[in-house]
C-alpha cells in the first residue's frame, strides 16, 4: 500500500528526433512506494520538459505519451514510436535514474537501495504500440488553406529568337484571280489563362501573335464540315435515386456529406429491407450488390430494378477538316511558289523549342478562311460554313501523284506535280455563342 509517492528527475540530455533534430529534454517521475519501500508496479507517471522547462509530454504507466502545445510535430512522431532511439534512450535514462535514486525522494517510505532496474521497469509498465488513429489524433498536420482566389494562372513561355516569324504572301496559281479562294494564315499558340470560380469564364485562350505571310489557293472539291456532339446512355435505378435525394437533402440542410455518406447508405439499405411490397426482391438486390454477384436479381426473379435508361449529353466534339490540293507548276517562278507553299505548312506545324531546349512550344495554329471574289481581298464566303482556329494535325506531300517519277529539267529538278493533303482540327468546340456573335442570321455560321 502506497503512503506517499516518490519523486525524482533526470538531468536534461540531448535526444534526436526521427528527422535529425536534436532536442534537450528532461524527465520528472512520480511513482508509488509500498510499505517495504519498493516501487509499486504500474504507478509511475512521467513528465517530459524541454530546455526552457516547458512541459511537452506526459505519460502514465502502460500508456502512450500525451502532448502539449509546446511539443513539435517531429517530437510527437518520434516519441509515439516506442522503437525509436529517442524513446528507447529516454526510457533507459529514466530506469537508470529510478534505480540509482538516493534518499530524499519525498516519500517517508522510501528505502535507499530497495529498488533496482526490475522494480523501476515494473513501475513504468509496458509501452503500447500507438495505433494509426492515436498517431493521427496526436500529430495533426495543419494543411494550408485552400484558396482558389487571387490572380489567374497566366504563364507564358518565350520561344527561341530563331523561330521564323515572317513568311511570304504565297498564291497558287500565281495568276489566280476572279474566283473564290481559300486562305491560310498562321499565328503562335500561346495557351490559355486559367481563372477559378463558378459563374465566371474559367479558361480564356490568349491571343496568339500573328505570323506574317499567308497561302491562298483555289477552293478544292469535296469541301465539307461535320458538326457533332457526344451522347451516352445513362441510368439511375431507385436505389441510386434514393442516395442522390438523401445526399441533396443533407447538403441543403448544411450537413457534412463526406462524414455522413455511410449513414446515407445505411438508411437506404434499411428502407429497402423494410419494404414488403415486392417480397424479398429488394433484399435480394442488396445481396447482389453486397456480394458483387452480377445478374442475381434477374436470375432469381426474372426482373431488374428499373434503370430509367436515357440518352444523356456527354461532351462536345472537335471538328476535323481535310483538304487536298494538286499543284503543277508551269514555270520556274511558280515552281518556287509551290515549294514555298509546302514549306509554309510543314515549317508552321513544327514544334518550337525554347532557347535552351528545356521546353518544346506548340506549333503555330492556323486560321482558315473561305473567300468570296471581289476586287479586293475577299470577304468571308457567306454560303460556306466558317472554321475556327485549327491545329494542323497532318501534312502529307505526294511527290508523284501521277504514279511515276517525273521532273522538269531545271536546276532544282522540280517535280512536275505535287499533291498536298492537309488535315486540320479545331482547337475549341462549337457552341451557341459562336452563332450569336454572327450578326447575319441568313448565313450558315459554323
């Protein structure tokens, strides 16, 4: 029977946390003494202080450490690991101190020499393994606040100085006149500015820098466009509808959906099990879902929960455009023109490295315009659909479109004919705004 506890302390000593931080810690111990002056098993309490004398942790016999606000995260993690060198060394120092304590421990029952490492260890009790939950509660990490406000993401990467910015104004055939044409021009692709928030335009494409020069060609045959959107089949059965409604009710009442999701599922299962209108069919469905047995309800009853099948909008799509141009130069100047036209597209669609090669910038993008003939540069053709800014996905040059190798006898051995196939894809999908921005409602638009 303990009359008065004995108290003792260890001198401050350096200990190292799991991340290598060195701390000076001391321990004070209070332990029960029986009538024979021996430590009573499982009665020791420990208080850990830092170099300033501030209490950082306390521990009862056979318990894990409890921490104060003065304890740092790494100290908590290290002391909660009973196999860490800090925990082992600290416990050894405490046992040594309790074994070697001299008179004056504050207890009238204290007997000098009555205790040893065995009685000290028994008084301290075992150190349990801290559970993951205990560790998480004791060592909460304060996450930085999530803040989507502030300036938008607007980062631009400069390209190399040697990127070509000037091309000639190219026309084929060179005497092209008095007919409708198609014109290709280029600009740099600078990406988008990203802004967060509901009710605002989140992503706005930056305007690219125009590249000087263009290519004008006769409108080829077979031009077309194809507007499409993507729909998928979607389902929602009564169980899923119940979960949706319960979740919405919870959020509208200010509840925590993440914390209550398990309760919502439990309530749904309870409702299904208590419904007797369909015998055990709803219970059978729950068993099917719990065991992941595909088709159990249909196999056993010949019925399924109504999936409420519906075709649902999934996403917009990007339009593709393909053009084939046959160019047969008639003289040397036109031969140079044709080769420069091919180069215009090939060089324009090439990737653009930065000066030090760390990044590869996007190829240039293309604006394509069907032009109606006038005395000046043709306006947008009003009877053919417009095309939004495109990326050139593929450029194929057939140097022998007639099926055999033939060249002129000029110094450059110009091919007698070239066939250029260009495949474009729009950068952004068509939406209602594109049509509303078109003032003339008698035109096709896009």
